[in-house]
C-alpha cells in the first residue's frame, strides 16, 4: 500500500512535524509513505482558463503539479495536513487544491481517474479550535469529497502561535494530550 502525504504549510512547522511522525508510524506497519512538501514545489496559480483544461484534460502550466497528480493517481491513500489561516487553508495549499481541478474535469468527461477507492485523511493545525475544525471540515467536504475520495478520518490539533524554535511543539505543548494515539488511529483507518 502507498500513502501520499501532502503538507500544505509554507514553513517547516507543526504540519510538517505531524507528517514526519506519521511517516514513522507508516514505516512500522510496512506501508510506503511519501511526503510532498508543497513549500518546496513549483506550483503556479490556477489562472481559470477552463477552455484549455476542459479541452485538453490537463493544465497548460508545466509545473510540479504534473508529478504530484501522477503520484496521487498511483497512491492508495492520502494524508492532507495543513495549517488553518482564517478558517481556510493557506494560499499555498489552496493553489494545490485549485490545480487538482484537472482531476475533477478529467473524471467529468472520461470517468478517469476514479478516486472513489482512495482513502483520505484531513489534519489541520491552528491555535483556535473552532477555526481549525472549520478549515478541516471544509477541506474534507469540499475538496476531498468533491473529488470522490473516501474521507476515513478528520483531526485537528492545537498549536501555539509561535514555535520558539521547537519543531515538535505540537507534541509537547500540552494541548493535544492524545496526539500519538490519534495519529496511530489515523494510520489504522488508512491501512
Ligand atoms: C496568516 C495566518 C493566519 C492565521 N489564522 C489563524 C486563524 O484564523 N485561527 C487560528 O486558530 N490560527 C491561525 N493562525 C495560526 C496558525 O494556524 C498556526 O500557527 C499553525 O500552527 C501554523 O501551522 P504550521 O506550524 O504547520 O505552519 C494563522 C497563522 C497565519 C500565519
């Protein structure tokens, strides 16, 4: 089984620390897991030229989304992990979401690729519970489910606004007492 983790934070922070922790858990189960850090990828913003993608069933930009979409087609499951910015994902992650519209368009016209067998997990982090949950639920319902993925778990974890140099703050800040168990549960549900 192959799980693809897409990390939507523009910095090396809590989302990335969670992705790393999950990778260790997947490895212990013998599950292949690749982490894609969107901050390290060249993703040009969707320009809305639907005349092109409706006709060619691909984006006219030759950027890193080609490789990411291919990996999404090959993977059996996904982890989407992102910060919450104003109850939404950051622009970096939203650019990724918008560029995934070729998956929607292609399925609409050709019934391929069919993502309905792909399991998805959505994890969001942020300082305020209400905002993080809103962001998480929005990504799960309007991104994952629109693309027909099967959302098997949704989690939100509370961060502090500054990491103060501690990459593992999300595990140590005292706000997420069961975080390791909850991540183990995610791995179980995905596998
Ligand atoms: C532009 C911006 C907007 C944010 N908006 C919110 C918000 O509306 N509610 C909230 O709880 N946290 C908000 N945060 C805090 C981040 O969600 C929080 O720092 C998170 O842990 C960042 O994730 P990361 O460490 O993976 O980058 C915001 C942070 C930034 C930079």
